[in-house]
């Protein structure tokens, strides 16, 4: 679009936002992309954190288990 069309669309966008804000005072305008919103939800999720670090959890189990078996064999 050319500059005139962009300006017309921006003014229309502002008019819509103003009308919505008047009719719904508690409405929050968030024009981030749906992908950005979803990424933030995933990044803030505890389940996503656990899943992302599950390899370290299993590695820890292997190290602790092998250490336990090594110490057990040394005591026998």
C-alpha cells in the first residue's frame, strides 16, 4: 500500500480501538502476533521447563544410580 492507504488504515485502526475502549473499559489491546504470544506462554510454562530439562534429570538419575552401584561394589 502507498503512504495514503497506510495512513487511512492507521486512522481506521485507531478509531476502532477508541470505540472498543469506550464500550469495553476493561479491554486490553495486545497486538503482538499469535506466535509471539504462544512462545511466551510456552516459555513461562512449568511443564515446558520440565520437558526442556528432562535430559538433565535422566542424566542425574544415571549418575546417581551408577555412583550407588559403584559404592555398593566397593563395600562388598
